[in-house]
């Protein structure tokens, strides 16, 4: 449920799991708290996870702190990660590595994120490595990591999603295959904002902007604060010659530091400088 973006379902399922061992209970709680963060409720994690909690939950709490502070505590949080990764007990914990990689990725430090994820053997860490390789334009390494995921569990939802990510980057007929992956997951489990947004991304790559717009609106009906869906809706609107101001305002409200907004501001600044130079 967590992998496809069905966050409330992930929370509900976690709350029904009883009679677990201490290790299993920690894993359950880590997944549940990650779902709360993804739903935009990091304060639940901050309030419930104590300083004496297992290291996996401390790591999820650190991500909650990062999200809750909107990056304002980045220096202190990154210092904590550095300290943890220097300790063998912490640096071998899969959840610690995943949360560290997630925070580095949000900081745009894909190389450091990859250092954390690439040493892991869980599907979560391997999927993170696929994403980081794609961010670094190393599709060849992403494909290699995907093959390792397939050998570990070819039918796993994360493996299927990673296949779609790689296929979109490979382009051509592979984009249609990626579209089928998202569609099949939606039909098999439940349609979520993440799956609709995945379909929309495929449609955009295939030049089907009207279809992409419909998928993105479906995504926002599931989660009105999905920043990636809003960003792609802006791109769709531009291609279709439609107004973008409302979508830009929504995205600015939801995620003021979204890469799409930063790119737009950079372009606007460049245009302003060029205009000023031409006038001078």
C-alpha cells in the first residue's frame, strides 16, 4: 500500500497487525509512520516516537523533523545523519539508510543518497538506488539495479514501479510498457494519486497532453496536495495553451521549493536579465 501511495490504507493495515515480535512491531511502526509523513502529518511521528525508541523509528522521526521544518533544520539534521553513518550499529540498519538517502535526495544531493542506498539489499533501498541513478542520468546503472531487484522479487510492487521508472527514461515503446505497469497496479490494488501521476507522465512523454491532463486531475482528486501532479499539470497546461497561474499558486502553497518552481524562477530571472541587457 505504501509503495503505490495508498497511505491511509497503509496506516489502517498497520493498526490491525497485532501479536508481533519486537522486530516485527518496529518494522510495522516504521512503515506506518512513513505513511503519516507522506500524508503530510509529520507531527504525529514527532509526538509519538520517543527518544528511547528503536533506531529505525528514530530515523523515521528524523525525516518527520526534516519535513516539518520545511528544510529549516537541514544543517542540524544532516549533522545527525553524518554522526549516525559513522556508527556501525546505525549505518547497517536498512531504515536508517533509507531515511538518510531520502533526506539527501530531498536536499538534491543524489550522490550522497546513493552512497546510503547502494549498500543495502532490501527492495526499498534498491528502488531508491534506481531513482538516484536516474536522477544522475545513469540509466545503465539503473537497469543493472533493476535486474537485481527482479532477481530478488520480480513480482513485488516496488520492482514493478522501478520497471516503469526505467522504461519511461528509456523512451520509445518502453513508455507504453510503463503506462501498462501503472494501469495494472491501479486495477490490481487501488488507484492512487501516485499511480494516476505515473500514467500522466507516460502520456506526456507520448505527446498525449489531453489524456495526461485528465489523469492528473484524477490524481489531484485523490490528493489535492500532490506536488508532482501539480507540477506536471502546469506543464500540460502550457502545452495545451491553457492558463497556468492557478496551478502555480497551488504548487507554491503546497511545495514552495519544488524543482519545477525553482526552474521557472531561474528562467524568469534569466529572461529579466536578458531583457535588461537588451534595453541597456
